[in-house]
């Protein structure tokens, strides 16, 4: 079995961005010499969505759906009543 590993680093200019990496993946596959098998693309240390078929309408729908699922708002402190559950309450150190 042949295994080929290759990396691609991208810098996103904003919080929501789409990258078409098809040409880079095709180049990687040609470079690898692998003619039959599986190609796994994985985004490390970020949240990502992979789209197999590029379509403008799909992009629009995904942005709306992801915005409803996980709105991009600034971080807010939890209400005082939840601080203990969130681990934000001051803790007493030492023995009684």
C-alpha cells in the first residue's frame, strides 16, 4: 500500500471564506504517483465544511445555515447565575 502525505496552508482574510483547493489536490495526486485509491482532505485545528461540487447557490445556503447554527457574535460573559457552571466563579483555595 502506498501512502502519500502533503500539506497546504491557507490564510483566511475573514471569518467566513471559501477556498477552492481542487487544482492543488489534483496537482498533489499527480505528484504522488497514486493512480487508484482514496484521497483524504482534512482541515486541522479549524472548523471547516467540505463541498464536493462547487455551486454558488450551495455556498449561499451554507453561509446562512452556518450563521444560524453558530452565530459570529463577540464573546460575552455568562450571566452571574451561570458562572459557577461555566467555571468562571472565584474558587476558594486552602483547607477549612
